[in-house]
């Protein structure tokens, strides 16, 4: 029985003394081979929880374990070797080329002088290919469009070669084809024993991509389980505060969610 | 760019080495008078003294200061994520200026005599010791005030530094209005940046400081690259952002402190050499840092040689800081136009 | 041509009168330079001084009010002292304030003190202005005689190559023109500074090294410790004159000349 890639136990977090708790006692886990989706309305605490999962924010209470080890006791580079993070707002004005940014993903594996070996460069190239960003390799990131940039940052996360991927709204800027590509890449990695925690707004995509969904609202866990169990009109209506319809996809049977808007 | 960073750094260094050699050659040839090389190399006085005890130490000093200011400029631009940062921006120039101005003001008084003895004992001039102490005090002040909630905030430290520099300017101007004209001139000249003739011990010490600082910063170069991703992005890739910042800040401050103590405020080098290097070599700090060290050394050696040679025509030496600006600005514009 | 022009200009600037006429009886004098104060004191007219600069450090003037510096005499303060005469050294920097004083109705006499002839003229003329012409002439003659005595003694030799240094960073030395260079010549030394136009000239360190002086005489300040004052000249003998006698062109130059002679011979002077 291998240790879970991520085990979060009853964490609580508030941004500062005056604000309400952003995360109020949430537990969640990601096992090897799993793709877990984190869904919920704005300010539900999804991004905060994602950062806690990566060891970037320290919870006031509860524990975070990566492969059985306390995430905050691990040396920083070891932690970065176990979990790769893609934020919602990566910087747009980088002077580096796409290839150089992808190579940055190898940083946790490099020595004192931070010099990459041929193996690192090969991994970065492969990561660019996986994210369909190979043709962007020589271009400065600052000159790319939002979607192209997103693929480069994805390549960086892939190049990090961590068992756990934590991606915060990775599909926001991507077009349909690349959304599918991303989901396929993540699922493929899951097949080889890795895992992912995806923060998603797009509920249909969440339903199609994830093995399990975690529904948050105002920092608390509302529901957790396979998509069919979580993506139900009553639960979603309560969480999002608006009426939704859920219908099965005619081809795959996966739940498709649509907000009910009467004209 | 499919070549590794190590290869690109090596290429940059190989390309710059001849530039440094040429600059050194020019630096040794130009001076307030002509130098018959053969006579000098055969030990004939006074040519031998002029070459070995005057020009060689002067060129070495220019190289050390040029390299130190340039790597400090690179580091501070990375720390602040701001291409307009120069090595003096954190208040170091203000602290050194106050130190130097005060030391000139108290010459002849009991305090001045005591200070002169202390400095002489270490092997420095009183102005130099005062400048080092001044910039040290400024660095500590900026570092302390720039902290919030236990972490160093670069933007906050920058604000403190800029305000402190203004304050220091005012103090120096006030001092100047009280001092005798000769002393005022001494302060003004120091502020404009001049390269003098330093004894060997001082050169070795300064060279060691700059070398160690440059080595530390080059080792941090990979992490400095990652800082471009933001504090969070860098931390997610395993960088200890706070420690990297502190180490880079102090290494850069040490290099600037050594430079300022010896030569006053030589402007322009630390701001422009990093940019010029980046225009040619790209943004990777693992290449930019060593390349800036060599580029800065060559640039200042050349500027100083020109400043000294102008003595023949003008009867006086313009401060090297004026020459770096006069020389560097058009050069930079040229580079900029080539690239865009 | 420029030489001629410069000479004419110098003659024109040697003595300048500004403002209303100097009264026959001068009882209240303000000086704008320590040298001029020294001349007044040497004439025995120290009791007529009512205001001096903040750089005057003669103990006899300790109680007098200060009117400013070389380049920034305060017109209001000077006016408040009701002087009959203001003595000044002309310079581009203090031209404005000095002309203001003249415009306000104060007689101003400006004396250039660049070389010994001008200094002698000034001593004589200030004596005349103060109603002490004999004493003024005596001051001049005493200085001339003293110089002649020293020259006679020095003629016997030795004649060391020397640099008379007034500043180190930048290097400022006395050229042959100007009172300091003339006194150096009186003392029998050969001025290693060449022949610059100005009385006090900036010298490049390389030129100083080429000139190979045997003696470096430092005037009026302490050189840094632990290193030769001029790099590249480790074997030159360094003498330091701490008194300000050689810095103030005036009657104390006789004393300064003696100090200089002793320094060149290698006798330590206070």
C-alpha cells in the first residue's frame, strides 16, 4: 500500500487576522493514479487549498503530507521534486524563451551552479512536445499569446517531473483543442502512477477529466466523490447559489453541467 | 538557443576576454604622458615606475571597480525586477557620501586625526574608511527598515534607499556650504568618482571582496533567473526566496561598498553594462553575471584611460564618472538600435 | 597675444576700488580674507578691525564678529558693522557680494595677492589707506630684505629639486609664478613643477613622477599615514609644514620662508 501522493488533514487557514477563514477544516487526498478536481464558487478557498497542498502557504492547523512526509518539514527542493505547481497568474512579461522557461522546471534537480545536463534538456524538450509548445521553443514568452504562454508554463510543470501536479485553472486561456490535450496529458501521467489536483471552473471538463471531485464552498467541504455523485443539481445549486441543469453526455455518459438561464 | 548555459557563459567569456585585453593595453598606454614601452620594460626610470607603480595599479583598480559595480547592478536589477536599478539605489551611495563628506569636514580636528590614524593603521585613506563605514551603516538601515512581517521586501527597501539617498544629498550640500572651498572641492570630486593610485594591499583586499561577491552571485544566478517567475513561482520550484534575496543583497552591497570606498560614486557603469550585456547575451543570469564582470572591467579601464589622456588637452582630469556617461550613453543607444 | 591680455587684465585687477571714496580717517575696517587681516594687524592697526571671515583663526581676532567666508560675505552683517572700508581679495566667486557692498555705499578696496610684488604693493597701499604710510613701506622693505638675506645664504647650495604641495587629491602644487613659487626659488630649490601658467596648478601624478623631485614639501595639512603622499615617489623626502604662514600671502611670509628653508634642509619644523 503506497503512501498517497497528497494527504491533507483538517487544515485551517486565514490570510490575516481580520479576515474570515479561507479554509476551515478541509481534508482531501490524492492517491497514485488519481486525478482529483477541486471545484466550487469564487472565494471557496480552492486556490488557497491548492497552495497549501504545494507547501506555499502554511495552515494554522492540520497537516499536509506528500508521500507520507510532512510537506513543511521537507527541504524546499525535495518538496519541489514531489509536487509541481501551476498558478493562475504566472508572470506575462518574461524575457526568457519558451525553452528556457521549460528548463526552469528542472531547477529542483540541479546542483550548486544550476547547470543543466543533457538529460535535463531532453526532458524539457519532451515536456514542450507534450504541451504542444515545441514550435514556440525559441520565442520569448513575453511575445506569446495567453494560450501559448499557458502551454509553456504547463511544459515547465511537466518538466519538473514531480509525481503530483497541482494546476490552478490550467484551462482558462486554452482553446478547446488544447483543453483536451491537457486533460489527455494529465490522465496519461496518472496512468503511470502519478497524480494531479486540478482546480477547475469548467464543470463539464471537471466531470470528464477527474476520477474524483471535491466541492468546496466558503472554505468548507460540501461534497466529495466520483463526478456522478458530486455533479448533481441540488448540490451544485446549493454550492453556486444558482440553478443548474445536469444532463449526461450522449456519447460518453459523463455529466454535463449548464447554468439555467431563461431568456 | 540549444546550447547549455555553461557553454554560452564560456562563449561570452571567450568573446569578452580579448576586449578586456585591448582595454588593458589601451589603459597602460594612455596616461598623462607618453610611455616608451621598451624603456619601461628594461627598468629605466622614471618610465618603469610610471608603468609598474602607477599605470598597472590604476588599470587593476579600474577593472576591479568596473567588475564590482556591474555584477552588483545585475544582482539588484534581478532582486527588484526593475531594469532601472543601479548599484547605488539602496542608499549605499548616500551612506558613503555622508561618510566621505564628514571625514573631509573633520580633517584637522581631534576626531579627524584619530580617524586618520585608524585608517592609516588599516592601510586606507580616512575618506575611504569613512565611506565604507557610511555605506555599511546605510545597508543596515535600509535592510532593517525594509523588512515587514519578518521578511525583506525589495520594493520597500528600495523606497527607503531612495529616500535615504535624497536625505544624504541634502546633508552633503549643507556640509559643503559650511566647509572651506578646498574641502568642498575635495568632496565634490569624490562624489563625481575618481580612480586614484592605491597601494597593493588595498587592491588585493578590494579584488578579493569583488571576486567573492561575484562568485556568490554567479552561484545564485540560477535562482535569480527563477525570481523572474515571482516569489511564488520561484518558491514552487524549490528556491528559498528570502535567503536568496538576503545573500544577493549583501554580496552586491559588499561589492559596491568596496568600489565606492576606493573611487567614490562612479555612475553609469552598474546601470548600463548589465543592459548592454543582456542585449547581446540574453537574460540568463548564469551568462549575464560573469559577462558583466568582464564587460564592466573593460569598460571602466577604457573610460579611465580616456579620462587620463584628456589631461593632456585640458590640463585637468575629468572625473571618470563623467567619462563613463559620455562614453557609455552613445554606445548604449547604438546597441539598442542594432537590436530592435 | 593671450599673454599680453592676461598681463593687462592682471594689472587692471591688481588693485580695484569700488563704491564711494574712502574717508580720510579710516576707523572701522572689515576684511574678507585672513591675509588682509594679517596685514592690518602687522600695521599695528588691529584695533580698527570690526569684522573678519569665519576662516580667520588668529587668536587676536577671536572676539571679532564673523561676516562670512571667502565667497559668501553676508552683506547685511557687513552693513550692520558700519565699516569705513572693506578690504577684499578679488575672485570670480565673490564678485557679486562685493559689488553689492559697494552699491550699498561702502568703500571697497580689492587687492590681488598673487605674487610678492602684489603683496608688497598691498601692504604699502593698505598702510596708506589707514594713514600709516611709513609702516606700510616698512612692512614691504622688511619682507624684501628678509628675502634677500635668505637668497644670499641659499646661493651657496644645495639646490634640491622640490615640489611644494598644497593638495593631494587632486595634486595641487605651486608653480614658479605666484608667491609660493617665488619663495621656493628664494630658498634655493629648483621647482620640479615645470612652468604652468597658474600660480597653483594641478599636476598629474605621472608628471610628478617624471619630474623626479628630491623633496616633497606639504603645506598646511597632514599627509595620509602609512603610504607615500605621491605614489611612485617612495624615495623622495617628505617634509610637512603645518603652520599656515606659507598659506596666507602677507607679512607672515617671512616666517613661512624660514620654515620652508628649514624643511628643505631636513630640519623638523612645528
